[in-house]
C-alpha cells in the first residue's frame, strides 16, 4: 500500500495491512478498530486514532523531507 492508501484506510475506518514509506508496518483488522504498528516483533496499538493518526503520519512525512 502507498502512504496515501494507508491514510485513506485510516480515514475510512476499513481494515488494511501495509508498509509506510518509512518502512513501518501498520494494520487494522476489523472495521473501525484500532490501528496497530509492528515494533521489534511486537504488535503495538497506536495511541492515536482517526484524524490524530493522520496528523501524526503527515508530520512524520514532513520531518523526513526536511532532513
């Protein structure tokens, strides 16, 4: 999945599994459930949801482009 497809899935609340442009594996298994991120072979629920999660992803993208 592209970053834009991941953002769309987050916004729409649909299940998805994808790797961001930064190599982070993210997934949602049930409609409108939490988004999970893989970290060191552990599945971690993201503390941010919905528009907050989209803002976080956008901020990371902007940070990557500044460096």
